[in-house]
């Protein structure tokens, strides 16, 4: 369950490029070439996600359609100061899998987009330590706020969160600069 704030710098392997239309493009680079995110995961030109600099200026019907492309079938790394690092896989079927800092398992839930908002619901036995609320109900998050918290994303279930397992305990802080940088602490 997320609260959202923005990360401006994505680190030496990643960055945001501004194009002439005012859209920022999440790009992972290594030596000027698109880098391999994780073993077997390549970020290709068609897999790039264009994130708007000012998403609040996009008409609602366009924002909703674009957001579905930005999230569906993708693993997304978020960061904000309240929650720290969070990683979610948005299955196109409407299932959602959250890897929350220090959790030993991925938290399953559901998701859908309606208008300018993404709705997520986690089980009633879940707890959000920031809002101090238990799960079970659909929670609305502004797409504009969520987009501002995106650090990086990659196609498919990169960490296989849909299995319910997490590869290691995710640290809350400091922010990971990219999905490729998400590795266990030494």
C-alpha cells in the first residue's frame, strides 16, 4: 500500500530523458547502450515507458489509457520517504503483487484503473504502517502521484513476485536507483 513522493535522480545506470514533447522517458543505459536489467530481461526500445513531466495536464481519458500501458504486465520500482522502496508487479489479469520493505513474502492484491486513479486492494490481514490502516478495501491512488514516485519499471514479473516469494528482504532506504540495482545487502 503506497503513499507517493518523487525521486528525481535515478543513478548512473538509469536516467530520465526529456524529449521535445515534454515527456520524460525512463531509460536504463550502460555505456550508451540499453542495459540488461536482470538476467534474461532486456529493456528494448518498445519496452520503454514514457512518463509525462506534467501528468496532471493529460486529459483523463488519455491518462487512463496510457497508465494501463505503463503498469499492466510490468514490474515497477517506487520510492518515497514514508514507505521507502517498494516494488510491485501488475499482472494484466488484475492481480497485483507488492514487495514491501522487510516483508518475507509478496503481498497479493488486485488492481484496476478508473479515470485518473489506480485502485488497489490487499487482503484484510495486511497492514499499512504509514497510514495505520488494515487492508481489505479498495484504496484509491492518484495516477499523477503514483507516476511521480516511479523510479524504474521493466516488462514482466522480474522478481517472480506472483509466486508469493521475495528473493530477499527489501531495504526501505536509501532509494535503489534502478531495478537492476535491487540486490541483497552484503
